[in-house]
C-alpha cells in the first residue's frame, strides 16, 4: 500500500451541503501566536511530505503562507461522508481514522494526506474522517492548490503521482469492502435459511445505496412488525462479480421482492438488474414502495399494473400498507 494517502470525492455536488471542517478553522494566517506554526516551520514540514517533496523552495514558501494550521480534539469529525468539501489536509501530529458507515477503511498518521480529490474537483466527501486523538493538521484550499499547479509543473507531477497511488489504494480498499460484504450477506442468508425452517418467509429489499438510512429507519421496522425476514445490503456493491455471488443468492433465497423507488434508485443499474430479475422470477411477489418523487413506470412498464405503496404520502400509512400487503400475500399463498 502506498504512503498513507487517501483521496475522497464522488457523487453530484450539492450547494446546500456545508463543509463540516469549516467549523474548526480557529487559526488563520493573520492570527499568528505562539501556538501557530511559522511559515518556515510549515515549509520545512511540507518538504518532508511525499506530495510536496519535489516542489521548489519558493513554491513551498508560498504554500506555507496560505496553508492554515488547524487543531482538532479527540473524537472531532473532521469531515463527514456526504458533506461538500474543497480542502485537502496534511496530518502534522496525531492520528485520524477514515471510515464509511461502520466500516473503518484506514488509520492515517503524521505526513498523511487526505482530501486531495475534493481540492481538485469539489464534490461531496465519499468517506468520513475523525480524530483518534488530539491532532494538528494543515489545511489547503482547492482554489489555492489550482493556482499553484498552474505555476508549478513539479507540483502537478506530484499530484498525478498521488492519483496513481490512490487508484492502487482504492482497489485494495474495494477488495476489503467486498469481502466484508460477502461475510455480512452470508450471515443474512444463514438467518433466512433458519427462518424458512420455522415457516417464516423473507423479503429482498432492492434500493439505492444513497437511500440506505431511509430503508433502515422507515421500511425495515414495518417488516419487523409484520414478522417477516429480509435481505438488505448494507455495503455498496462495487463489481459485477460480487453482485452475482452475493445479491443474486439473496434474490433466489427470498420469496418476496420489495423495491424502494426513488430518484436515486432510478439511476441505479443494480436496482434495475434486480427488478428485471424479479419480474422474470417473482412476478406476483413484487412490492413497489415509493420513497421519493419519481414515476414508477420509468422503472418498468409493468409497474403500472402493480399496487404501489406510497411513503411520500405518509410514513405511518405506508408502513401499515406494507404489513397489510405482506399479510395478504401470506394468506393467499402467493
């Protein structure tokens, strides 16, 4: 794995998202006191960081004057997944952890760099970063980084090298997440098998990864109260091979198919694949649940002929309808 370097940037930018890290900017270049690194100290430190090692002394001096020293306490969230960001960070002292949901991706220490992708192309953060202990970081705004790259071929080449390192690191992280996915889905499948032995049926939940929290908070409680099991992917699927090994098995093991319809799931190729599978294999056991503004017919023309459960008209009413539909399906033996 390359030197502790992680970059985060994916998904559409949203103006309403606030960059969480802005709240912690309590030191600026014109607020110099005994606790703040001098420009000379920052330049010396930057020279020891891989991404800046080939940058000229003059350029380093310029970077040092505009990079801000920022302190975080143990437990502080430096950036949150989904927050809009445009800054990159370098760890001077302390350690931070990078995570997605309940999955820890990597722990970074001194001289580690994170957030470069958002600095190059501002987008919502793809992962969260939290201080594991009191730490000091250098923060560099994306606009300033762009200006320096225009002036310094050395810095541009260093950024390209970091992007190559990121591609390799990201591949390793993806493999880790995929294995965690397979492990978690095996537990679900084992649970479904035990439910079948007890005569309990199960529901496959098809959804966009962006809607995961909504599913957990609004739909799964209704399934629990209805007394049915469910197959629910908590980790984003990253490759077709993993989909075939994990998701397809879940589809085959569940008697019913519930699709959460939203603008995000309409754009998901995985949701479309799952729905088409259900239409071919579970045509009488599909439960369409509208969770966001969208036209169900855009998912598949057959959705016009299936009873919809509209959560946008009311959460409690939607939850009750899910239980009613499941009870009807169970009674009819479909």
